[in-house]
C-alpha cells in the first residue's frame, strides 16, 4: 500500500515538527514487514507501545456479560493515560489563549541596546503570545471583569526573551511578599469556593481597602480596561522599569508598551454579563476567527526611554510598580510591530505548556531594582517546575529556544535532549563541549549596590493617591460614569459594611464627587472621614488623555463585526450593498434570522444565517442593522429575543441601522420614541454610506445619559 501523506502538512511550528518525527517512526518498516494501515487506508490504531489494535470499542471480558479481565493491557494503558491528562492549572492566569506570530524590528537600536533582536531593520523574530484572565480558573468565562495577561515569548537569536505583561501598566502591590495575599483575597473564598472569576466579594475589597498602595490599580480595574471587547483591541504593558544595555555596558531605562493597531475598545458591563452567557469563549472565538480568516491582529512595540537624570527628577520613583510615566511627559517611541498570524496546532502542547518567565532575557536587556520584578524573577521558574513536572520543560518545543543552544544539563524526568559522548562538564581536557564567551555572553549591568540589610518600604513609594486621581480625571464623562458604576456594583456585593465604608474613605482621597456618587448609590447612611494617607498631600497632576480608551478608540470599523437581523422578504439589494460596504471596511458581517436555516430574500434566493436570534444576541456585535420586510416583521415583534436584540443594542449605545419596515420592532423594544443620531434609517445607498461612516465611532455616547445607566 502506498505511503499515506502526513495529516499535518504544515512543517513550520515546533509542534508540527513533533508530529513529523512521530509520523516517520510510525512509517518505519514500511515495505512489507509491518502492516501500518488499516483496511480503510487510515493509519492503524496502536497502543503507545506500537502494538496494532483490532478492537477499540469493547473491553476484554469473560463472556459478553461477564467481568473485565486484567489481561486487557490496551484498556489499562488507555485509561491510565486519560487519568493523567491534566497538569495543574496556573495558580493565576489559568484561563488563557495563545497564538503564534512574528515581531518585526523597525530600526537598529544598537546605540541603546546590544540585544540582537534590535540590531537590524526589517528582521523578523518568531513569537508566541498568551492572553489570559487572572482570577478565574481554566474553565471560567472570558468576559470576567479582570486584568488581562499579555505574555509574549520572543524566540530571539540570542535566547528567548519573555515580556510577561498585563493590559494595565500598574499593579496592586509594591512588594512581592504580598502577592500570595492579593491573589488569595481575589480568588474564590476558601471555605465556600465562590465567587469564581470575580473580585465582587468581601475578601478582595477587604484586602484592597487595607492596602492603600493598590488605589491606582483600583481605578484601572474599575475602568472599562478590564472588560475588553477583544484581545485585539487592548494595550499591553511590561509594567516594570527594565534596562536596555548597549555594547559599552551603558544602561538606559525602558518601559514597554504594546499598542493595538486597531485602537482600543471595551464592552459595557451589562454587555459583558450577557456575553458571558451567550458565548463564554467570546475572546477565544474572536482571536481564532480573525486569525483563521487572515485578519491578523497587530500591535506596535513602543518604548519610553530615560536616563538616571530623568529618574531622579520625575515626581515618582521609577522602581515603584504602582506608578506610570505619563506619555505626555515621556512620549512613547515605536520600535517594532507584532503580528499574530497562526493558531497553535494543539492547545495543550502550546498554550497550556508554554512557560513564561520574566527572568528570560537575552544579552542587552536587563532588570531594574523594581522589587516586584525581582520577586517575579524568582517565582516564575519555580511555578513552571511545579506545573510542568520537572526541570526539562525547556525541552518542550514551545519552550525551547529557536537558536542553537548548548550546555551540560542532563537527565531528569522526561529528558528528551540527551547529550552523547563522554564529557559532560567543563572545563575539560578533551577539548569537547561548549565554553562560555565573555564577549558574546550575558553580562549583568554592574550597577553599584550597597546598603544595610532591611525590610523597609522606600519613602519614595508613599504617594498612593495622586496618580489614582490623575487616572480618574483623565477619563471622558462616560468612562468616569462606568468607574462609579463598577465600584458601586462591586461594593454592593460586599456584605461587611465596614469594608464598604473603608473603600469610600479611600475614594475621598481620589475624587470627592466619585466618592459621594458611589456612597449615595450604595445607600451609605453617612460619609466616613478620608482615609489616613502615608503622604498627607496629594499632588494635583495634569490629566493624561492617553489614559482614556475612548480617546484611544479607532476611527474606523475595521476588525469589528456588524450583526444584521434579517427576515423573509429582505431587500436583497440593500443587504448586498450593506454587506459589501462593511467588508470594504475590512469588517465582518454575520446574519441573524428567525431560523438558522436562513431566509428567502426579495429576489427569491435563500440566504443561510449564521445564528438564530436566541443564539446571536446583539451583545456579540459591535453594531447592528435590522433588514426586515413588512411580512417578515410580523413574527419578529412577538419574539422576546428579537425585542432584546434591539433593546440591548440601544442601551449599549450601539449604532442601529434599520429598514423602515422594522419600525414595529423598534416600537416593541421601547426605543421608537428615543431615536437619535445613532439610529439610522437605511433606505438607499446613501443611508448605507452614512451608516457605515458613523460606525467607526463605535458607540453613541451621547445616548448614555438618557438611559438608566447615565444617572450615575
Ligand atoms: Fe505574574 N505570575 N506574578 N504578574 N503573571 C504568573 O507564572 C507572580 C505580575 C503575569 O500566560 C505565574 O506561569 C508574582 C505582574 C502573566 O502563562 C506565577 C508576582 C504582572 C502571567 C506568577 C506577579 C504579571 C503570570 C503563575 C508579584 C504584569 C501568565 C503561572 C511579584 C507585569 C503567563 C505562571 C502565561 C503568571 C507570579 C505579578 C503578569 C505564579 C510572584 C506585575 C501575564 O509565577
């Protein structure tokens, strides 16, 4: 029988390489001595030991109705392997989703870093990125209100560089010794094991309200940053100050930022709650669909570069991970771009087993004394050892460098790379094996360090409120409303009154109006005194517009999704013109119909739908259109899901385009009397052009005050 081609034609990824090797072994012996293929031409099913199997449907028993036999090595091996399929999930960032891509360097940066990745313009470096939520377990939903991890592994020619960041540029704590505490407090409470994947509970707000250094982060997590519309529309941050070091061992401080090419976008909280029910894998599906359809997400890597002089004169300590350097004070400089263009072949092998470690830096990149970064450099290796089960996790294709590497590490569980020969040490007299290179090798920046051994927080870390206020006043009015609503929601789930009050006492140090609004909405009987502050005076910093999502939103609808609700009799031409206009914007159209089998349009042709109405609620789309017909609308107005489709789109401030025949549905949804500049009649191509032009704004924020949410 002829050799069957490999089922995986791609040979580019590390995981695919594994499959190839496996295939070769399987086919070894082809030529008569082994029957490798079953009668139907498929590979023959074998045990892990390679024994061909005749029956994989029934266990071995005594008679058809008798007891099972221990002879059944096939069953025992199969069930044993299944029983051991799980590895421990990550203690934080358990739920994640990854993709492969490349990083392209814009220009040589040899004056500031000797990192090989930044030496040649146009150079492409392979990368793997894993996005994640923090608090929920592996099976939790995507739109939890939570920080998102943004971890990037760059397989450079001088070793892997892991930039393990978040979508928020600051953190809760200043010292790594508090990390277990903040994580314990945020995750499910230990006695009852709930709530899952959310911070709206007593223990989280108890810890936070007792930890004033977290107040800046609290403003960020209560903003819409924690409910991103897509991984593709969020920023990433290295958080800490790092160092670039050039060939002369000169150091420049650097902060890393990833800026999404398609602009920032988040969803509304009410939307997030509904998306989690309608599609718990919303972010996964979004990344999968965009990459599989060739719309590759892209970010620019930008840096803020500064020297010791800047650090000495800046208002805050550049080692404090609860502070940012506003872009208006120190502009960001784009130095390259990241493109994600390939999904993993196997989720477990790649996304689950990828091991990010902050200590993975190539020559030319180094650490600062940010205490949190130093604590992380210890933690990540330790956690991988536990999670992946032994020291050889670097042998896994997703973790192995893609440059040559040589050392004398050997043995251990599951060792896949086994050195040959006699000499496994150095120096040796046999002239064998790799040697260190003082010129090429990693040299730690020789910073001058001295001082007494102490457990002490620097005084320069003591201002916990100035930047929290700066973040708040940099937001647009709708974003400020959302922060107030988020705080109110979260604190309303806190049962212990004193914790609610303590949080209000901190808010008073950030913004009095915010504190009063939240207190009123919670129904607090009296205002507490402002919290005692380590630094008695808060600085009134200038607003930084770069901190607002709305200010950093897209100008176009590109990369977004329009949901069109259609019925029988829909104007075929209108549908065609609208679809073409959206696709021209490089956006996606999905059709929602009373039945997923589709509808018959005005030209008598059947058009298949992507969703039935229940399965395609408007929360899944960035904007909606109602293309109905006088006969089609009659059934729709009586469907609760159709009314919700419209009412939700309206209350989530989305643009709604509609054919005039949809008027009864607008009326039933309770929005007919509130039509505004975001509800656009679509007759004719002109109406469509006007609608599509508006879509780039994404939301009709002017509508928000008129809906209930706006009374914040
Ligand atoms: Fe992490 N963090 N972290 N973290 N972190 C982990 O490592 C830790 C921190 C971040 O997709 C763990 O492999 C300590 C800041 C991301 O696989 C663990 C401290 C930032 C991911 C760990 C921090 C992050 C992790 C758990 C305080 C943003 C997911 C599983 C000193 C800059 C990476 C693992 C992935 C994962 C420790 C704080 C980002 C336990 C001790 C600040 C994106 O090692």
